[in-house]
C-alpha cells in the first residue's frame, strides 16, 4: 500500500502560520477519523502532536491544530517558532492488512 | 513515569535474524498494546505491527508477514521484535511505541523507546 501523500517541504517565518496536507484514499484518511500527526526532530523519536484528526494530547501547544476534508487531512501550526523546525508525519488507520499507514513526511523550515 | 528502554545497536549479516527488546515501566504493562515502527536512514516511518500484552495476539503489516515475530514476557514487562532473513533494506532504526488507549487499539502512539539501530551488512 502506498504511503499517504505529504509535501516534501514547507517553510515559514517566525510568527506566521503554515499548513501541511496529508492526502490518502477512501480506504484510509477518507474512511476513518483515526488520523494522527507526529513531530520528529533529527535523531529523536517521533512525538505525538494530534490524534483523531484534531485532538491534542496533554502538554501539546494549542498552536497545533488539525482538520480533515474528504481524503485529505491537514496540520496547521500557528505562531511559528524556531523549535518547530522538524519533520512532520501524518498517519491513518487503514482497512488493508497494514493497519497503519504513514505519510512520507514533511520537513518544516523556519526561516 | 512511562519508560520504554530498548536494547542496543546490532550488526547482522544478510540472511541473519535480529531480536530487539523493549522493557516497559511506569504503567500497567498488560493494559496497553505495543507497536513497532522502523525508519531507514533518511527515510520515513513505517509501521511493522502490534502486540496485545494480555493475550500475546499480534497483527503484522502485510510487508513483514512471515518474517517478523512479536512477543512479550509478562514476567519482565518486556516486548520483543524479531526480524528474520535480513537484507540491507532492513537497515533502520527500530522503535517500540505504546498505543495511546488503555485496553484498546487506537492505532496512535504516545510513548516511544529510544530506538535501536540495526545495521545489515556483509
């Protein structure tokens, strides 16, 4: 099964907002609200940012928000900060034998 | 506090097997499913499978079926992931990562181990 489609890179200036898209199909993103987002800094383990499309775990800043429309989910980061510079991955539950599918990842550069 | 401590880096030759461990502490071991995720150098994340710590039942990604075995030892609160018939494509960092929801499968991951680098080289 192919990975979810994310832009390879996005960039923004401090204080700005950016949005990262995550496009799947009717068998994953479009079929379930089990979309999650992870942040990964270099040589670190990923960190859960959002689950079930738009829910933040305890301790995650409200600058991170999520949404979904059809087969595409989105992560929005508002008030960009230098420490937001990282790779971001979306995931979705899928009806295939591979129960979890990841996006290819998006590198965020804070200019 | 929740801690997942993995075993150290491994080097294997093509065709060999590797077994990575993940010792859990700071929470009810039997209450949370454990997933395994890997990342090849410079590449994205890839889900490998999930194990139920209570019954030991597993669910593997189709790509790894027949080659991966996930087990757990309830007496030591440790999970294991064994991958066989290794090739250079299996060179990656392997993580154990806990499912977010108690006694269910949310397919989201809230706590991660520190990762184990497995290098496959002749």
